[in-house]
C-alpha cells in the first residue's frame, strides 16, 4: 500500500494511487492538487499542455470523492489523473489537432475512449500537445530530461507529461512511431496494443489503415491498467508477471544501420545480460519493402483525409505535411491497393517467429533524443510493427552516454498483448 508521507502523490504509480484511493489513504482532490502543483512547477520548461483548466480538474476530483463517500461503485481508474492527446475529442475541452486551421474547435461529444475513461472514474486533466495533425511538424513541447532536445512525436505532450511527473497516465496515438518514439525519448513506458482493440471513434482520422491508440505510463502494470479500460475486446491483464523467462528474438531490421554507436553498445550489453533468453535472428527478407508500403498507405490516406485542410488552408500547413499530401495525391490507386494488401502477408511472415519466441526485441529508436526542436526524430524503428498492427511496448531500460533515455522495444503477435506485457514486465527488472 502506498505511503504518501514518504513520496508526493504525483510521483506514485497509477496502481499505487488506485490502491490508496480505494483504501481512503488520501482523496482524489489531494491527488489532483499534487499533480497540478507539479504541472505548475514543470510546465514552463516542458510545455506539455495545450489546454488545462485547474478548476475543471478539481471539480472532477471533488465529484469523485463524493461518489466514494456515498458508497457508489468505483471504477478501475477512480480519481486517477490522465492526460489526453489533442487529437482525441473531448466535449468539455477544445480539440484543435495541433493546427491553426482547427483553432477553437469544440467537439459536441467525447471520443469513445474518453467516455470509457470517464466511466472508469479517471480525472481528465487536459489536452496534451500534438504535432501538426499528428504528423511531423513539432509542437511546443520539450524533452523533460533536457529542454534543448526533442520529446519525440506526434504524442509529444502525453509522453512528456508522464515523464515529468505531471500525470501518472496519458493517452496518445501511433500511425508510424508516434507513441513508441516519444516514450523512448522521454524515458517512459509506451504501449501500443494490437491494432483494432481500441476504438478510434472521435479520434482524428489520419490513416485509418494504420492509426492506433497508444498509452503512456511509468510502469508496465500502469500501462496495462489504462489500456484495459480502453479496449473494445477486454484482455485479461489481471497479472502480467512472467512465471518463466520469456524467449526473445533479437531482430536488427534494416534500420540497424541507422542506430548510433551508443545504441548499439547498450543493446549489446543488454543482450549479454539477458543471456540465453535472447537469440539473434534475421528478419524475413520479404518484409524489407514494408517501409515503402507503409509510406504509400499512410500518405495516400493522409491526402484523402486532409483534403479539406489542403483545399481551405494549404498555405497554413507545414512544408513536410504539404509534401506528404502531394505525394499521396499522386499515388496510383493500384499501388495503394497493393501496399494495403501486404499487411496480412507481412504478418504471416512472422508466424513462425511467434511459435518459437514470445516477443521480438529491437531498438525503439536510433538513439537518444536528438538535440534541437525542429524535428521529432526518425520513426523508422517503429514503422514495420505499426504497418503490421502488432502490439509493441517501449521499455525504458537504458541511458545513453549523454544521460538521456534509450528505449528498447518489445513486439508481440497480433492479439498476443497479454503475452507481450508479461515479457515486458520480466524485462523491466534489468533496468
């Protein structure tokens, strides 16, 4: 049971907060006050939030305390603060999608996942910064470990808010590397469940074939707790502890050539520590074109879904987004359909891997967060797994020589989420 006299409430895990709130060791209002104080201290440097109303946060927390006092049933996230990426609709807060073209936008209803969070008792703290329309042009957020380095994107604010101790949990999205990459750069757990397990209703449509929800937390158990409340098809996350060491396949992928010397050295050291639990295996050669197929699908669908923004405000879009839309508009239909058809085929190439191994181990990113705020970093280490819709989790085990976080990624088979999280919990002990 958590002891709030030893540690500030904002620093406790979501699991510890849930236990303490149910036991009456502290109130939801006290938790909210602690998180707001932390936000007040760190936000000027980190800039993780695009909308936050402290009065609204406290009103939710007091309502949660009244529910407990009245003996009403409590949800799994009762009284726990959660940040929401600003491409996810909230009826009581703006959702501006990181673009001036949507400034002042007020959705009429909550996204399905926001409704699920409220039903579970979560306190919706506010909207976290996203890149422009969840693509590549950065927002204002800075890396909590060093303000001159990128936090990654596109779920920049969600990852940074959790890493800075502002909230124990946050929700983001991933279409390429938008959850795993910022989790790696910010040094937190970022978990992207199997594609399709979490509803996208009320979330910005960028590339429907690839868009997926991701969650951020400071422990594996917390990531599982949050994800379980969002899923359409519940998965039993009652325990994610591995009874025996998992069998891991280390795959470099073609991106390995882009990994920094720092990343290569620490991954080699980790594999040595893991001993016989890890076997290096080659990636199927037939999967190598997946990066091109992913780009074809993503840019074609971006062009279709952002047609209104292109037509009405092309000059207000970043050069990088204009380039994606232009390439997408020029894509031949047959090429798009062929690329889309490869998703199940590439998944099938890994069937034998998941008979022999519980998860694939691979870097989350090329190295530590790059210096400078003009880019959110390269998502290439995430692309293949997002294309396949496989569940993936960043495990923040390592540090670079510059002291910034280095993340390793575990990837599991579609619908193998519980198995993946058991492997992640086992791996976490090597931190």
